[in-house]
C-alpha cells in the first residue's frame, strides 16, 4: 500500500519511509522555508508552511514546528531623546541626552552611536558679579572707593541691565591731623612781641580733626633789630664854666645785653657862659 513499481522493485508513491511489517510506505510532512522575522529589531517570531507529501493526507501526527523564535537586527537604529538643559546657566556648559539601541544591546545598532553630550552656551542665569568695595583712597577728606564689576561670561552684553558702578565717592577722617605753617616773624624786632601761624585740619574742615588745635599765636622775643636808642643832649650842668651834659641811652628791649654795638656815651663835657656875670 502506498508504493509503486520501480524496475524489479518498489518505491513509495509519495515522499515517505517504509514502516511496519509487512512494510508499508508512510508519507512524511514536508516543511517550507521560514518566513521573515516579525521584528526588524530584536526578538520576534517567524513561521513556515508544513504539508503532507501524500495527497490523500495519510501523514501521521504533525511533528514539525510551524513557528519559531527569531532575532533580527537589520532594522535596528539608534534612538535619541531630547537635549537637556545646559549645565551652566551663564556661559559655556554641556547638554546631555539619552541615546539607546531598542534591543538594549549597543552592538546590535548599526553605524556610530550618536553623541550623548554636546557643548552649549546659555545666558538665562547671567547676572553682574561685583567685588567688595575697596578702602577709601583718602584717609582724610574726600576720596574714591572702587570695586570690580564683571559679567561671568566675560561678555558684558550677556548680562541684563546697566553695568553697576565701579567707583563711588567716600569721606574719611581717621587720619586727619592738624597742619601748621611756619611761624611768622616776631612782631617786635627788639623785645617782646607776638608771632602767628596758620592752623588748619588736613581735610580743610576743623570738625574732622580731634583734640584742641595748636596755638595760632604766641609771645616772642627778638633782638635782630636791637640798636641803642639815644635821646637829645640835655643842657649843660652849669651856666657858667665847665660842666656836663647828659642824654638817655638805652636798649629798646630793656636789656642792655640785647644791643650788641658799643654803648653810646650818656654824658659829655660842656662849657657854658650864659650865666657868667662880673
């Protein structure tokens, strides 16, 4: 049953095998080619047709699979997410994104993997950066304080608004002292007098200097102009004959030692006859 003559022997009338006793031709299941994988990237399934070699369908229970698991990477392409925010809100930084192969295995995606980081630049967080004010340039009176002002990017146009001031006026008094000029000449060149000088605070305002101001005038004694002072001669001590006449000789300072020249004579011999009578 199920066989055909072939020369002096027999052959199965369909694709099959001899089985049993007496031998019987048993048709076999015939498999077709596997179809394409259901997934173009990753795990999937593929199927095939299986049919009985005998037209009368005498094939026994099907033992060939019609579906099997498969894995395909021919359609694997890199997937990329959106770029994240720049890591620096003022200036150069880096932005990141997710890059993945759909299968979870990087080697199964073709071509080079796209970058996950890129250089970026942002100014949304730029604000002016100011340093501390310096000490006043003057320790007594009007001066100037300075400070550094910069935009963190180094480009002023990246920071909003007007540039903060880099200097301002200041006023200090901690080192103010009384300033005095040299003394003037003594008002009297021979004897007791007064001399004066200018006294002022170094700031130009007396209120800025502490303590009492130095004296602006003082008593002085000078002998640079001392010369002997002499009066007119008096009348002769006698009105008839020989006598003396006198005059006042003094140093204007009241101290003879202050006049350095020789002391003029204070008496002088004289002869008078206006009072002589017989």
